[in-house]
């Protein structure tokens, strides 16, 4: 079964926010709704998303500021701005930050759906072109471009963070991947919360490799992790 694309929608208008969320969920997306920029940033730091839809004019933190902060954490995640304004300056600023699209309210939901689909298709095509190599890990075949682990006829789909973490472990094969390096490269911050989160992802990776006992992800106390296969 194909995984649903996950969207973070940050919109302070409660009626529009709920309407958009319900519409996109009917169209088979998984949607998280935040009502201001600060809550949007908190949700982004605690989960993984395939695309962001950000209103520009919001309390506590506007959409442009939110996008700048998110770009410091993730340079590639696609962003669509929503705005009741049609000022050229806002559009230019949005695209400078790295927006993939900009839609002025009021807008057609079908148009928004089309733009989301076009962006995700382009992103997926680019991801596939970045790395077409397949690595053998014990009995598994690992394809980082597709974020997949295959063993026999079974395929495990990795999340973005699982994929990044496994890539780092493989790059450091034979050596220890330090906690600090992994946290800075993947989570952009080596605080306590992110460190506990990484432990969860290490456990998930171990579960993915559970069908081959020759593969181990070892915890090097006080230092980090090492993969052996």
C-alpha cells in the first residue's frame, strides 16, 4: 500500500484551515493543521512532512519568518505560500526564501490540489535521479533514492529520517557515528529531546533488519552508533 503524502498546513483562519484539511484528507493526504507560526514550527520539529502550506499573515510568527526557520532545518522540503495579499514584494520575498509556489486568496481548492500534485511529482523525480545505486546489506538490498529495504519479496519503506540515519551509518561503516554528528546533520540540534528521538529511530532501523541476525547496529556507550554487516 502506498504511503500517504504528509502535509503541514499552517493557517490562522480556523474556518479555512479546517476546510482545507478536510478537503486534502478526502484527496488521500495526511494533514496536520497548526493555527500560528510558532505551533507550525513545533509540529515541523516533531514530525516529518512531504510538503508545507503556509499562510503569510499569522499571529506570533508570520509565514515568511516560519519558512526561513524551516529552511535552516530542511533546505529541500517544498513550500506553498497562501496570502490574502497580492503585493509583488511578498511574492518576491517568498521565492527568495525558496517557495515552490505562491497562491493568492481566494483560490480554487482544485487548483491548489493540482499545484500540490505537480510539486510532489517533481520532487519525487528529482529524488530518484539523485541516487540510483543499490547497496547490499547482508540479505537486504538498500535503495536510498527510493528509501527502501528489500529482502526476498518484502519491501520496507523508510521514513526520511530513517533513510538519512542509515546513510550516515553506512558512510561510517567500520567506525563510530557520533551522536553529535548525526543530530546536527539530521535534526540540526543536539538537544536532549532530539537525542531521545534519535534513539527511537535507531530502534526502528534495528527492527527493519530483524530478518538478518548478521546485521547489528551497536550502541557505543558515550559516543554513538556503529553498523556491522
